[in-house]
C-alpha cells in the first residue's frame, strides 16, 4: 500500500528596506541575491533582502575625481561606486560598479 505524502511549497519573501518593494520566490542557491532598480537609491541596482532582516542598503558615492572616466551615475547625476548592504550583526555585502572602458575609433 502506498500513502500519499503532501509536498511542501517553500517560498522566500524578499523586500527592499528603502522603497518597500516585495517579492516572493522559490529559495535561491547559496550566495545568490535578488536585485531591482531602486527609485529610492537614485535608480541604482540594489539587492532585495529577506523580509524582516535588520539591514540598511545604502548607495556609496565615488569619492575621487572622474576626469574622463565613464562611471555609473544615479538619477541625480552623481557618480556611485557601489551599493552596500549593512547587516545589524556587523557584516556587509557590497555590489561594486566598475568604471567602464571607453574607446573612440575613427577612419581616415
């Protein structure tokens, strides 16, 4: 005789502590994160965190002179080098925005 065993549907609730966007997904692999374009962080790509987590997600402005480099800017026109997730237990995650290479070619 076989008995039916109900399978559990497991979900993870995600939220943005800045713009309060919420999502529900299946569990992600270890170390994986959900991202979104956050209007409260100047339109930068920011991580979603597990709902109820005690964290801050902040945009880190670039602190040096840009000269002719092309760097990601927020909707306020300021260059940002990273989005940092600061956890209450002291650990941090950083999503860095590397400067882009720019090449100019012309035919003569």
